[in-house]
C-alpha cells in the first residue's frame, strides 16, 4: 500500500531518530567567560522595527543598539531577527558587521522566531523552514557563530506531546544540515514547549550533530521547586548563556541568584559570553546599568 507523503516523512523521521546517537555534553577542560553581552530583546520597547514593520514609538535601529552596547562597556551583543526592517539586503547586514567591529563589539550570536513543531512536509512547516533558511543565511553574513532557535512556540492543533517531539527532531535534523553548510551552530533554547527540561533532553538525545547545543536561559522553566537543579542538567550543553533578573520557583517569580547561576556555568566548564536579557517593567535604559556591575564582578 502506498503511504501518503506526510505519513512517509513522519515514519522516516522516527526511524532516523531511533538510530541516531545523542549529542554529548561539550568537552571543555575549564570555564572561561569571554565577557558580558546584551540581547536586542532587552531593548524591545525602544526598537524601531518589530517583525519587519515599524513600531508606533520605537526609535532604535540595530546600529543604535550596537552603539548602546559599546556605551555600556559591553563586549558582546546578541542580535534578534525581529528588530530588522524588511526587506533586508546584504549591504545592510555588512554595514552592521562593520559597525560592530569598529565599536569593538562581538556579535555573540543571533536569534530567530521559528517553530519546528509542525509535521515535515506540511504547509506550515514549509513556511517555517523557509524563514529559518533566510535567517541562517543572514546571520552567516553577519558573522554570528551560533543562532538561537525554538523547538515549538505554538503547537499544531490536535498534536500530542509525542507528535511535537518527533516533529521537532525531524525538523532540527534538516535545519542542522543547512546550518552546518553555512558554518553556523544552532542553539535550542529552553523556551515554551521545552521549558520542560525532560523534553529538551529527549530531543538532544535523539540528534547526532556537532552543530547543536543549548541556549541556556536562566528563567525559562516549567514550574519546579528548584530551578537551579534543572539548569544544572542542561549547562554542559550550553553554547550561549542568558541571565535574567527573575527566575521562577513553583511558577512564582523571584529575584535570580546571579552568583549561583554563574557558579552553575563554571561547574559545567562553560566557555563563552554571559548575555544579559532584560524583561522587567522598569525602563531598560534605567535598569540595565544597575545589573551589569554585579554580573561583571561575578565573571571576572
């Protein structure tokens, strides 16, 4: 009996996943922080563009964001796709790359808003994979060494958790093959569906690629009495580490223990930037400078 194309693709993806070897924690002999960075998302309310369209009151272009990072004395900046105008051409990307270099700011990585939860070959997935390839190409031009991807920001109607996990694995394998050709690592953030660390580790265990790691986010976790224990589980896979002002204990927001977060990364021999991501109510221009001295001291 001839199988429908979508059924065939899903069956093939499951077969590949069942035989793949898991990625291993990165073998790093010691910890070292490259410096402090800031996410573009931290300045969301002031950015001029949102998903390619102008905002009502924002004035910051991406070049202005780089200037602000330099003014703060930061060494790095994480660049998010949402805050660029569309269309976006290579000349604009190269101009931004030049500006970062002259400012002495490293592009620590990129971030996009993909969704890998749809079945391979489905209409929705075709659109998300096209979006993924577009932004991998752009971030490769920018010189980003790693790009943050999501597993699932919204779930297909009627899909079980098992369906979503299998779809994510299949789509990640396809995405990783493309990213490797462009020389860009992918970092799967513990966000939305994979706030559940068991799910995140299951996906990592089903993929065999040297080009995949974890974007370690200190706040994005399913309700748990001990968020730090959950973060310890994924720290050995971290390719980027993001620290936020708040964390959550049993789903309730509490101030993060910065020292403990940094110690978790050190214990896992993390090497790379510590990226600050600000999401609180106080204006970021006022709030962000208050947090940087403590973070700077902790990683020194």
